[in-house]
């Protein structure tokens, strides 16, 4: 292609349009059309737009537009006391909110040097792995829907409801959970939680195996998902992929193994990896991760240590109400925490957890004030969505929809 000076000065979209036009003249005998996939369309599963250049069903190129629901989480957080930032993390990946919550708590605990008990670690692992199962169930059942198979979706959403009931027993919330506190949990697991968790661990495997049998070896599903939106391991690393999307491309990186937190080193589990990095591999990796999450939950629950469900950090952990009413020191701590007057050490930390979509990280800089001086969220969706145009170029529109579903792009996390 011969670029002119005008092309060099032209906006990127115009340059791409020129390149596409020339490509079409050389290789395609047909009419090129511009198609807006989104921003509000059932197939996009979120508020974002892709401007496709297509020849019939074949995609020649794609340009993304994000930011439709940008809410400036990081800047809001920099003007909030540390304990009030937890509800903001709920609104990132709202399919697995507890993982975001606890990742933030661990970041602050690293800054202040809190000593966290094994019981808190194991309780967190149970909740985080339940959240991972819920996240993967949504993603994989929606992939089924986008291939025309609705039955599996209705199967697993009943199971996701059981996980939400477990959330309710712990914190009273379902989707945006605000679960836990800096230092641990606001309350211990209730008898009802134990009952419901045991029931879930007994009944879920059978339902999940039925869901797996509907799709995993279904010829129509396999034909629709294989070679849809592939990406190599090398290319995925260049983009900065993490999580199931990276592991589907053959790279066995998992934060829980590579940089263990919350006592994950105590548990026996494997990291499933794919080969082709396509939609089918991403589906299968998430399926196996659900099985591994169940295995981790059983290990954590069966070996749940005795001890306190929160750390001994009265400067950050709200005292019980009866103590607030009857003890002056507890009243003072309560007032200081609620009003955001707790002193925080000066320092800079980064902490990451293995979220439902990949590595969720928190880069926190403190100047000793009541709020973070700077706070940056590492949002995996924002990173791997940049590869989407490359993954769908040369594919069909229906492949583009499946690829988007299998990447599990969550708009709330994408925009931040």
C-alpha cells in the first residue's frame, strides 16, 4: 500500500478506512458496508460499540468505542475514606463482586501491615471461589445462548441463585455485595450458611454435569465455537491478557499459584489450559475452573480453622454495637472509622487477586491522609478488549458475537 502525506495526517479512522478500501479492491469483489454492533444491542452484553466494516458476513476490520458508562471510580475513591471504597469495587465486575471487595481489603491490609488469621483466609477463599463459579456460569451459559441453546442457561441460573442466597447469609446483599471488611468479615458464617453451603456442594455437581453434557461434546456447539476468535499465547501475552482468556491460549498463569494470597498455597488444585485460544477453549477452561473451584471450596470448608473472623485492628474494624453503647473506647473507634479519621501509614503497595476475568489489581499510594493519594484499578476487561478487533478480523458477524461472549467483557469493569 502506498501512503500519501494526506494519509499520514488523516485521523486514524480515515487511514483505516483508506486501507480497508484498498484491501477490498485487491481481494474482495463486493460491496463494503459499515455496521454498528452496539452500543445498545442484545448481542453486545454491555454498553459498548464496535464499528464493523463488512463484506457480506465477513468482517474486514473493527473499531471500538468505550466509555458509555464511565463513572470515574478511581477519582471517586481518592475522595473517600478507605472503608467506603469497598462498594465502589462492587461495580467493576458485578458478576463476581466479592473477589473485588476482598482484593481491595487485602490491599489495605498490606499497607497497614495487618495480621490476618487463617480462619479469615479460608472464609475468604470459600466466598471468592463461589463468586468465581457464579461468574463462569454466567459467561458459559451465555455462550450457549449465543449459539442458540437456551436450556443450559435456565439450568445454571437456578444454581447461581443458590450462590446469591449464600451471599445473603454472609452480608445481606446479592449482586453488589460489599462483603467483608478491612481485616476480615463483619460476622461469622451463620448456621444457615453452613446448611446451604453443604446442600450446594452436594447438589451442584450433578446439575453442572448435565449442563456440561448439553454443550461440551455437542457437535453443533463445537462447530460454532471452534476457531471463533482465536488468539495465540504469544499474542495474548503481548496484549497483557490474564485469567481464563490467557489460559485458553495455552499459558498457565494464575495469580493464585504464581503469587499466592489468602492461604491459596494450602489448597490442591490444577490450572486448566487450552491450545487454540478460541471460543471453545475459553468455554472449556472455564468449565474446568468451576470444577477446581468446587474442589477448593470443599478443602477450605472441611478444614476451616478455629479463631476470630476478623483481625485485631480496632482502628479499622467497627466494634460490635453493644460495645459501642457501653464502652467509651469502642465509641471513639466507631466514630473515627465512620467519619474517616483513622490515620493510614504513608506508603505505596500493589496487590492483585485472580478475578473471574483475570488479574484484578489495586495500585495504592498513601500520603497518610484519610483517603488514598492515588488509586489505580487494574481491570482485566479493559486490557483484553483491545485485542477484540484483531480477533474478529476475517471472521463472520456471528463469530464476533460469540467471541465477545467468550471474552466475558463486563462493561462496568471495562469503563471503570
